[in-house]
C-alpha cells in the first residue's frame, strides 16, 4: 500500500511511502485490542480511594458499658461499624488496578489498530519539518490544508518533539507522541493518524514489523 507524502503546506508531493502488504494482509485481532485498551485504562486509575475501618477511626478505646447487666449485646468499642461514627465494613482501600498483558499481545493490538486505520484510509504521511517555536496556528493551518480540520489527529514523530507536541495539544482532540510509543488506545481514539515520513520505520518497528 503506497501512501502519498504531503508537504508542510498541505499539498500532495511526489514522494510516496509504502506500508508492507504483508502487514496489511494480517487479520486484526479485536480481542487483543480489547485486552490492551482495558489494561491501559486500568493503569490510568489512581486507586487512592479509602474509607476508615474500625482500626482507623479515632477513639473508642474504652469499653462503652459494662459487659453484663444491661440486657443488650456486649460492646468492646464505640467505634464498632454497628454504631454511628464507627468504622466502615469492607470499604474501599487503596490498591492498584493494573492488569498484566503479555508484550506480544500489546504489539498485536497496536498492529491491529494500525491495520484498521489503514483499511479505512485514515493514515496520512507528511514530510519532515521542525518548528523554531511552538505555534498552534502553524499546525492548525497545515491540518486545515490537508482537509483534516474537523478531525481528531494523532501526530507521530520519530523522536519526541516538544515544540510539535506543544503546538498540537491545543487543537481539539489532537495529540502527538513518538511513533514507536503510540498506545493502542491513542491509535484508536483518533480520526486520522498523521505520521512524519522519517517516523514510518519507527512505527513499523513498534508494530513488530520490519520497515
């Protein structure tokens, strides 16, 4: 599959970049995508929720009333979960939500996401360029000339470029990252993937496929 390389001004250049047919011929694995996205979203949860059990509630050290003679159930502490102001029974405690996913499954999921985007013609390649200063206006102008102004863009670069990342992040729904570090969720949660020409080999390497 040959992809045309767009110039920075949004026009179509004469260069092309080839995505290997051996990669696009593979069948996307939706279950691997689900496993990877579930793990990524679970890893993003803080897990800092907490309620106080009776051992964490202050007070209640003295026995509230004598053991016998009142005709009611015995109590050893006024901070029992059965009393007002007492602890919580089986309340949430801080813990991790991380879910383990094998590395091969992660690669398969990213590969499947890229294949789905390629089959939908949702991948654009743009020539290499740099920015002297972060300029959202310049990036918006380029994306507009590529007829992608109303879409969520994921911009992939060969190495992390702080100026490009800061220029893109103010665009609605847009983001930028290294081509070999793009997550499955990021690849799926965008309308179009825009890749710099020199980042294509890194993208293929991240998919476990030689350029």
